C-alpha cells in the first residue's frame, strides 16, 4: 500500500487566540473583531450546506448492525462488540 498516510495538518488557532494576537500587535480593534466574525461566517456556511439531521439519524440506524467496535475489527483476537444498543 504505500505506507502510512501523511499526518493531518496542525489545527488552526481558535478565534480568541487570533483576536488576542492582533490586539497585542496593536492592530485596530475593527480588524480583531472582523477576524472573529470570519469564524462565524464559516460556521454559518457549513450549517447551511449540512443535510437534514433526521435523515442522517435514519441512515445511521440502517447501518447500525454493520458497525463493529473492538480488536476483531482491526484483525485482533478479541470478540467484537456490536453496537446494537445505542
């Protein structure tokens, strides 16, 4: 297979950290507040394109018997635990 997948990128700094960095760098408060607003607009866009929650629940229940937890799912010897009581 080509080895292990590449590591995920580092997480972005949270909005309060960006605001604090801009504030400590003597950037105008307008820019600091605008940087926080960008995160809200991204969250709004993601929420807008998200599917219906009830449909997602129905699809999850359809595949409930196919999902398995435990070492056997990874090829281990332990007995797998089916997620039937979730």
